C-alpha cells in the first residue's frame, strides 16, 4: 500500500554492498529501528517534502555507514 504524505514523505531503504537500495516495507516514519536484516547493509533515509497543495518536491537522501553486528 502506498504511503500517505502530509507535508513530507519518509522512506527507509536498505543497500547491500554493490547493489541498488531496496525499500524496507513498513519503514515510513522519520525514525527506524535497525533489525538483523540490516547487518552488512547501509541504510538510506529518503525525505520528500510535500506542499500543502500536495505537490512533491525533490527527494533528499542520507546514507549511513554499513551496519555491523554488535555484542551489546
């Protein structure tokens, strides 16, 4: 189901080494809690501004370092 955007759309994507980013299903908020599936991946936060009239702006992206498994 497509996300509903109100003044902004948020998406999180997962990028494995040497591959294109893939949308993380259900990760459509401004915060995301990494899971075991994210280990050895870079996370991509995508923010798309939306005007009050519903027009979408240019998406902005921010990449993380590659996620490593921890011993917490």
